[in-house]
C-alpha cells in the first residue's frame, strides 16, 4: 500500500518534471534564436536622424543624442563618429563665452585647442562648426 | 521410536510402521507441518520478490526524475545566459570597482580642470553613481552637484542651440520648463551638499559650478547679477516667462 502511494507520487512528479522539461527546452531553443538574431545596425538609423537634424540645424537634438550616447560610451562606436564630433564641438563652443566672461584664460585656451582639433576632424561637416560658432557669437 | 500398535521400532520420518503398516502420527504431523512451512515460505518468497521489483521500479523512476531536474536546471542556466545583455551594468560596475584608483584620479583631474560636463559623462558611463556608498564614497556629495550642473548646462544648450527653422518641430517651451526645473534642483542640491561636504577643495568646485551657471545665464540670457538674483527667487513659471521674454527680445 505504501509502495503504491510512493509510485503514484513519483509518477505525478515525473509528469510535472516532464512538462517543465519541455517548456525549458522550448525556451532554450528560443533563447538561442534570440542570441543569434539579426539586429539592425543602430549607427545607420542614427546617421539618418543626424542628417535630418543637420538639415534643420537642430543642434540641440544632436547634442542630446551626443550626451545620451556618452552616458553609455565615452568614445564613439563605429558609425557614431559624426554625432560625437558635432556634439563635442557644440558642447565645447557653449563654454567659450562663459570662460571669456569669467576671464578663465587657462580653461579658455584648453577649450580653444579642443575646438580646433574637432574642427579639423569634422571634414565635410565643417559647416557645423561655422553654424555653432555663429550661435555662440564666437 | 516405538510403534504404538506392534511395539516394533520405527524411524521418526517413517509415515507407516514397516512391520504392521500402522500410521506414525508423529511423522504424519511433521510432514503436514513441513507442507505448511513450505507454503508459507513460498508465499513470503513471492512477496519479497514483488517488493524488490517495486523498489527497483521506484528507483528507476527516481533516476529519471533526477535526470529531468538536472536537465531543467542546465537549460534554465543556458537560457538565462542567452537572454543576458553582454554589456550589462553589472560588468560596468565591476570594472569601476576594479579600477577605483585610476577612475578616482581621472575624476579628480576633471574637477581640477573645471571639466564638470566631462566628469558627469564619466560618472554616467562608468556607473560610478551607484557606488557612492562604497568605493567612490568621497565623491558622494559633489557627484550630486555635478549631476545637477550637467542637467542645467544640457538644459541651457537645448535652448541656445534650438533650431530656428519654421517647419521644424519646436520643443522650446518644454526645454525652458526643463531648464527651470533643473536650475531649482541644482540650487537645492548645492545648498544641501555644501552643508554635508567637509572637503574644502570639493566645496570650491561646487562654488565654481554655481559661478559658471550664473555666468552662462549672464552670457546667454543677457542678465546682470542683480537680475539673476531676482530670477532665482522667482517661481518656476515665473522663471520660464522671464526666459521667454529674454528670447523674444533677442529675436
């Protein structure tokens, strides 16, 4: 009698474990599909948005993207270089009149050096630097 | 033994007397008992075999159950690893803990150079804000001020670098409101952290950030020191109206 109950309990456990095993197996197969899924290249998407924002001179939006991206990575991932350059230029240019008003010569000089480096890196997008300089009255 | 009938000697296992053929009651009883014992023995043996068989069957089931459970655990681990984000915050925090000396020095350098925006980005990128209570405890107070300074500058940048194209979506009202909110947050944090901070150098950095924000207001919103003081005393709505007035006058 005791054996009969033991067998019944074990059989019930076997059924439950069997169902759980199948569920886990399906979940594991899906997890591999998730891991090796094809993902769209985020840099392409950002590049399109960047060009659109440039067209409308929405440098505030470019700066926002720059700051948000930098929260994850201080250095640009491949494909994000333009956003980082434009954002870094705008960010540094914003401080130019502030340092000048404060007569912070050391900071001002360092900032100017940074701007010169980024300006050289802007290449075809040199217009960004000119637009930003105009906005901050540089 | 002696036969009760003819008194002839008989063996204890002889069922009948070899002399007169009379029954040997002792041997008969013994044979009967033996039959009963044999039957009982067979029955017990059968039960024992059946029990052993059942036990073996339970053992097999238990083994299968154990294999299933191990399989479930392994599959759960594999699934979890597959779904896990390889660049999770955990790895970044681990890196920040590992490089505490190097990152602390870099933060000190940013602060010394007045590169507060860089410092804020650095804090975000390395998840240092989640380690204030431990490895980066000494930055615990100034980090809050840096964060609010960062938000204020970002708010101002949003206003200053807005698009003036007529057919582009304008978020200027929201940007102005956000900036006013960040400014209030900054001054509240600045006042509180100045009371908590004991490091004189960090106190000077906090003052420097406050001065920079005032200078930025002076430069970009064309306010003098007196106007800034009265601007800061305004309600959030009042501040927003004031900035809108300044921007309207610029145009």
